[in-house]
C-alpha cells in the first residue's frame, strides 16, 4: 500500500522544486492565478480592508511566490503593522522575502502556524489553504482576531483550472507511459557512438524503439493543442528533433544530462498538476467550510463560484468572511 505521507512529501518536493526554479518570475501566474479578474478581486478586497482597518496585520497562507502579498503591499504601502507569509516550501518563502524584504516569512505547515491565537487582523489565501485541508481553515480561524476578516480564493471542482489540470496531467502521464525520455536517451547515446564510428545497428534499433513514443506526443498535441502542459511537450518534441537533425554538433554529456533533467521535470510537473487537481473542492466541501465559519460566529460576507467574463466554467470558489 502506498504511504500517504510519502505522497505528501513528494508533492511538497515538487512544489519546492518549482518555486526554487521560479525565483525571478514574480507572482505565480500559472493555472489562472494571474487572471486579471483575480487581480481585481484582491485590489477591491484590500481597498475595502483599508477603510475598515488602521495599521492592520496581514497573514497570507500558502503564499507560493507572493501574488497576494504583492497586492496587499501595493494597496497598503507603509500602512501595515506587519505582513507575514507562510508556506511549506522554503524556496517559496525565500523568494518572497527576496522580493519584499519587509515581509515576515514563515516556513510551516498551514495546519500548524507558529503565531499566537487571535494575532492577525486580515488572513488571505489564493489557491493554497485547500491543499492542507479543512484543518488549515481551522488554523486560520484560530489566528484571526475578533473583528478581523479573511478572504480565500480556492480551487473548484469542474472549474476551468480543474479541467486544465486534468488535461495537463493526462498529457504528461501519457508521455511518461510512452517512455519517451528513456528511449530518447538510448537513441542519442547510440547515435553519438555511431557518429564516432561505432556500429549503426544499435542506433537504428533505438530509433525504431523511439518512433511509437514520438507518435504518442504527436497524438497528445493533436488532441489538446501544442500549448498543453505549458508548452512542455511541444518544446520537448521540437528540441529532440532539432538536436537529432544535427547530432554531430552537440556534446553527448550535455544532451544526455539535459534529457535526464527533463525526465525529472516531468515528474515534478505531474506532481504539481496532481496536487492542484486533487485539492479542488466540490460544493459539499465548500459548504462545510462556510458552515464551519458560521458555527464559530463568523459572518459570511460573500461566498460562491468566482466567474470571469467569457467563460462558462467558474475559475474558483471565492469566500470572504468577518469574525
């Protein structure tokens, strides 16, 4: 039986590797997080908080690369008592603090945040708190001061991001099942040897072995379009073809190392897509969160699907509540 803790650890490693590799990329924009409607949501929310709170403290949970933190600082400027971010990923927290040195960075599980009860005036989370489950919502409730407000943007089942994650995960899984990377490594290894005078037979055999995997990639792009999985598949397909066409001009160690890294990147990408897909909340779970807040004397100010123009599917759940 697969150990759930092992799966969680692998997912955390996938996200940490992602944030480590995007230190210079600014706020996380994949999967709809950079959609203009979400930016407007946070701008409107923080402007309303500015009217209600003088020098508040803010905590952003599961901050990623700091999209919400950036919005808060743009609106409040120096008018904050304190602003903190918490994420399980050390790389994510380090990236945010490099961009915004005044932010208090906390590396911790969202279900157990080392802050005093009732210490925070405003708590936010954008596509984050739901990864840790309902216990993370309970922790946010514990930390929020009386009179404080929280705002969550949460993954929604059957929404546009959920559907995109399913497509991306299916695409990457099929690439992995085709053993494309493994066969490409063998083709290049024997190809480089043939270039230097070795027998061509192993190279020709490796090429035949790779051919069905190439067809798999072509089928994926035909089904989902070339931009599926954030262009990962089309780039891999094109790069392998381009390098192969001029193999004599490339360094064997460099190319084989690159392919090995690509195999690792496919694993981490699949891990992230799987976690995003699985974190999405159905209506029942979203209502449980809302009802839990109501039972603890919170007033729900707004709650429901977050729709954006020109889309038939919701982008997320949006929840704003006051204690």
